[in-house]
């Protein structure tokens, strides 16, 4: 069962999303479209004999003018308003370029990508003042007695740490938290739900394919040599320490089952490649670019942290809801049904991870 506050935060995001976008005239052609495509040498045009490109496109749609678009959902705590750095960065985003290749391998011909961003509400569970039978806040002094105002006519309603006056509070309930999050979203929906289309010109796609090809070559070379350099500049990303930090500093072991698990399928979200070559996904490339050692842990040894970071967990929860919402749209369901499907899916317990036997491969780091 997900944390009830986290669940409510995700539900309110999906509620606002559904109200904001349900009437958009988009025909849903595919949801969670998994592809397995050639990794092509951009100079010779030959297919790699080492890797296939793999991934899952959130959705593929046709707009009112008949144009086909890839859709990519993202949750973000950054400023996602139009013109912000968030959008400027997409010009060189590798996933957008890679997924165009993936959609073509599935027989679609997308002209651009609809980037579908959900801003994460920043509200956290808080405390709320305790009220007396007349609806007044309660402030007690160090002896536990109710404090009065200076003129002695009323009870004081604000604390003062210097004087030892403490405002009495209780934890906010889940439903109070829901109301607070909903109010924040309703106040400025455009800050929470932003969509924009991203175009790739031919030369931009070509440059991206060189990036991918070269990343693949570097991964292959690192495996051949058994060398996986660390990148200490990446030990803190997205405001959190790397999941392998304690291993890299010698304070934890990858064999500690309370901290780490092992997977057999390196891309847990994907099926195996049809032609038997290892798949290279966008997130694997991103991991390699961030830190070859982290890539080695994740994609050579199959090591994953037992507990996901807060950001990753919340992103996955929203993704589960969005998948069901879009499947509902594809099935022609009405808005209430789409939203209901999203909420029901998010309320299910998160999938249990299989823990593979920890037979350790001997490797040179
Ligand atoms: S795996 Fe890389 S990013 Fe992670 S802690 Fe080690 S050096 Fe830092």
C-alpha cells in the first residue's frame, strides 16, 4: 500500500490533469508502446551487432489535423512554465529523438512529440492548530496552562518560543491534506499542467543518433576492458544521493539484501529483444552518461536499491495512473471512468520485486 498522503497527492494531480486535458481532440493510437528497433550506425547505415534500441513510448496519438505525435508524460518539481529552462533543455533531449526511431519501428510516423508535463504539488503533510469548543486556537505556557492576551480579556492564539508559549497542534488528516493540495492546483492550473510540442529537424536527429552510437560504443568498450570509471560529480542528482553511494565509499555491500536486490532482466519494464541482442534504452544511456560505475552496477550486475527514492516512487505512481487514464481514452470511456481507472490503479499495492539469487559476478572495476 502506498503512503496515503502520497496517494492523495497523486490522485489530486490526476484529477486536475483529467479536468484540464480530457476534452483535447486527440485520437489515441497506442499506449505504453514497446519497441525493439535497430541501433543504426549513422555513418554507414548498418545495424549494430551488439545492441538493439528498446523502450516504451507513453502514448502515440493523432491530432485533429491528422498528424501523428509521440506523447511523453513527465512529473516535475521544476519551473515548467512556458519558456523556462525545462523546455529549452528539450532541444537536445535524447529520449525525444530515440522515441521517434522507436515509433517508426512500430509502423507509425510521428512528426513531433507532445511533451505532457505535470508539475508536482509542493505541499507536504503538515500540522494543524487544535481548536477549543469555541473554535479558538489553544496556546499553553510551560506549566501547561492556557495563555491569555496581555489585557487578560481573551485567550492568546499565537505561540512565542521566547516566552515558552506553545501553539497546540495535531497532524493534518489525509482529507485535510487533499483539500490543501486541490486548492493549490485549482488556484493556478497552468503551473501544474503544461503541454508543448517538440520538433526534431533532420540534422538534430542525425546528431542524436551519433550520440547514441558513441554511447553504445563506450559501453561496449568498458565491458571489453572490464573498466567502469566512477564519476563523483554525479553522486548527488535530483537533490538526492546516488543509491550506490555507500557502496562506492565502502560503507555498504551490494550483497546486503536489506539495501540491494538483483534483477535478471536488466530492463524490468520491457520484454526481451526479439532478436536476442541486449536492449539499450534511453534510461540506460542516461545512466552511463551520468556515471559508468553506476551503469555497471545497474546494467551489468543487475543491482537495484530495495527502496526507491521518493521522487522515483512518486513518478512511478503517477505513471501507473496516467497509463490507465490513457487506456480509458483509447477505449472511448468518459472522463469519470478514465479518472476512476487511474485512481483504482494507483491504489493497488506497488508490484513486488523479485529478488534474484545473489550470485556475484567477478568483475574488474
Ligand atoms: S556509482 Fe557513480 S554516481 Fe553513484 S556514488 Fe558511485 S561514483 Fe557516485
